[in-house]
């Protein structure tokens, strides 16, 4: 951020009076431009003993497999966001959503809100951001070709919990591995 | 938003190619400036059969009572945000956090993440944004002087659940009452 979105003047980084961390502050109108984490809402779409994964058509991680998920929009609820993303990426309708995981990823300023949901029909197709959309049984999951750590974490929890049919709500953090560059 | 924070040119509202809703787009460098909901992380700080409320020193709702809560910052987890806000507003240390409510408020683009937490000592004091900080038993709660609907909702759930000592995770939405102007 280099310019004030309100008046167009330059911004500088400084700690505003009464604050405790540097912010982007306009040199002209003094507006403080806060930056906050974003919510990524997503879903495990379940059909009988299978779940739906999407093969990513776009970067990052093009060609790898993911659960439908994306940035929550203004004006919607977390469940609405998860339902919309599933419709957009997998052209699939999910219902009966239950919150399953709240996964903070501090180093990229994201909080994933993952729901379990039931496919309302055996109907799905690749959306704009997907190459392919497919139902997987547990033994078919492409563990080595998952797009993001949060997808692996969610699926690991899910396939553990399905044995007992007990699904708590996980609140966990995904910390960057120190040796990893990305 | 009137100016591009990247290059300082004007922004215009339009639907970018492949998108489905209007965004602020820079007329010069074409950067799309997305706006997304913010997370407000907060806590019910519990001490024996009482809980801690803060009387707001600042607008909005100055003078009314609230649970410690505030905007989650980049680089932290949701629990860290709730702990930090409790420290800032009530000068109180909480531990053993459990997620209790995820409350979407679509008309103000906020998602509250409310935790239950245990006060680590009977030690608290007003922070910069509080006039007073006080422990309340259930019959002492100032129901008519609560700052926000989300605070009332959280406390109502809490005092219902404490009778059974069973605390689920609530995922609910707070919809603006059509007759209300604010």
C-alpha cells in the first residue's frame, strides 16, 4: 500500500497515537488504513461414502486437488460463503452445513472456516476455477497431490472422525514450517 | 474508496472479467481492490460463577457494557486475538480458551469469534477503551445496558448452557432488524 484510498496522497508506515503497531497512515488526511486477516470459507461436500474434490485450474497449485473454498464476501454469512464457493468451484449444491474446522494461518493472514455439507444431488461439474471435479472414496484420495496443508488437515480429521461418526469443531493453527520457503 | 492504494490513480466500480459482482478497480493499473469481512475475536472471561464485562470508554455505545472483543490482527490466530483483546480492554489474562460462537453479521461485514476463557487470576483493570471492568453474577448482568446484540446473544447462550454444563459451538447470524435505522 503506497497511496491513501480516500484522498490519493502518499501513506507512511507509523504507529498511530494510542496504537501499538505500525499502520499505513495517510500523510495528508491522516486516515489509518488497517489490514486484517481474511476468511476463507469452504466445504467438505459429502455424497454417501465419498466426498467431492476439485482439481485447480488456476495458480497457485494449478493441477492439484482441493476442497471447494474461497474468500468470504461482504454481505454474506460464513455458511453462505461456503455454499457459494461450492457452487462456483464444483457446480454442486450442498446443504445441512456443520462447522467443522476454524484453522488460522497467521503467516498468510487467513482464517479457514471449513464446514461439512451434504451434496443435495449427485450433480457436479467443474466451475471456472476447476479442471475437474470428482467424488473420492477414502482410499482414492490423492494425498500426494493435495493443493494446500489446510486441505490435508481437514481430510485427515474427517477420515479419522468418520470412524466414530463424532465430529467436533476443530480450532487449530497452521504454522509455516521454518525450513519451507513458501 | 476513491483512489488506488497501489498507484494513486482513481478507482472505478465495475465487475471485473470473470467476476460476478462490482469491485473497486483502478483505472490506470487495473488492480482489483477486494473488500472482505473482518473478524472480531472476543472472550467470555470466567471467574468462578462470575464473568467479566467492560464498560465502553469509546464510541460506539460509550458507557454500555460489553465482552472484551476487537478486530483480529494480521499475523495472529483467532485465540491469540481473543486473548490479546481481553488483555487490552480488561487488563486480564485468560487461558483454556474454547470456541463458543461464530456469529456472522452480514450487514456490517463482520464475523464474531467468541471464546469462553478462564481468568488466570482475580486481576483486572480498565484498559484504554474501558471505563470500568467488573465481575458479574448472572442476576447482576446489566441486560438493558449491553453495547451490542452479539453480546446479548453470547450471554444468553452462556447462561442457558451453564445450567447443563454443555457448551456447543454456535454458528449463527445476526440480521439487522428491518425497522432499525442503525
